[in-house]
C-alpha cells in the first residue's frame, strides 16, 4: 500500500494575521491547484486559523489547516484553552499534539497527550502526534526505548480505526531549530520502530496506513534523502515553512 505523503508547516508563534494572509496567498499561488498526491497542512497560531482558511477557501485550495495544540475538555472554566469543537467548527482537520516545545516549556505529560489524542479522534479529527528524544537520551543509547514509550502512551486505549486517523511525527529535540538534522539512517531507524510498534498495538493494516513524518531542521537541501527512506512519509517543518518558496519546494519534493 502506498501512503499519501504529508507535508505540514508548523508556524509556531509566528505571523500576525496580516503576515499570515500574505504567506498563505504566496503559498497558494506557488502550489499548483490540481494535485492529489500529497496532503499539505498549515499549522498557524489560533489567531491566524480563520484568516488562513478564508484565503484557502477563496482560492479553492486543497491545503488543509491544523491547530498547534488543543485542550481535551469540551467546555467550561479553562481560561486560555481552546476546545476540539472550536477548532473543528473553524475548519481544522487536525491538531498537533505533544510537540516537544509543549512538553518541555509547558510541561505537558504523556497522559495529557493521550487525552488530547482521544478527544480529537472522538470528534472525527486527526492528531499529529509528536514524539522525539533529547540529546541526553540519545547519548545514553536509549532513544528507541524512550520514543517507543512516548508513542505507546500517546495511543493508549485507542481503537485501531481511531489510531488510523492519526499521524506520527518523529522529531528529535536536538534537531529542532538547530540546523542539525538527523541523518536519514538515524531517522529511518526510529520511524521503522514506530511503525512496528503501531503494528503490535493496532495490527499490520493500521501500521501500513499510518503516516510517519520526520521533523527537525528539514529543508530543501535534505528533504529528498529523508523522503527516500521507506518509513518516512513526509515532514513536519518549522523554520522552512515560514517562507512560501522553501515550503512549496518541500511540498514538491513529496510529489516525486
Ligand atoms: P524546525 O522545527 O523545522 O524549525 O526544526 C520543526 C518542528 O519543531 O516541528
């Protein structure tokens, strides 16, 4: 089975509404409209979701939109949080969950990642679940074990058909925003383990279907080598997604 590649741009805390509109217009212009061989996803900050979707709707673009985070409760006294229903109604197809910056800076636990994944799939949305080890963990020689633990915790208690709605992003923390990419072999080793773990948890069909992305200083210079790996189905891209020229090249690299 061939999986549909995904190229997702994680804008992080960048772009005001006016900047987001310009970037989306540029991107939409640079990407051709008549493609169905790659799923392109933009992950802007909450304040940009509606303006970005408005530009994409106007252009009849197939580009999808994801939130960068979401809270698992339905509604109520949770100041500062955004619910799954809110991002669904606005038009998001996915939310990123458990990005390493959320885990490190905002102390998100494996348990909260799991609750968020469950809330998203219950509403029919997909989760882009981030996993990845620190340099310390890699140097200790326990990266595979650590990342497998994160994956198992994130997907605990899910049904196979719900798990299949999700995407996994392997993002070694030491490669994020550092310019230091994992070698294709390092990334492939972890991504192959992730697929095998999915097969153990949910069966071979689910593992075959699930997209596994690489993230961490992916750019136009290294994308081809990373995508050539059998278990890497696309990218979750930070820095290189902030310019239309580089992000559209990354999208095109998925189409070969
Ligand atoms: P980067 O970020 O491409 O800037 O390394 C990737 C990410 O954090 O998703």
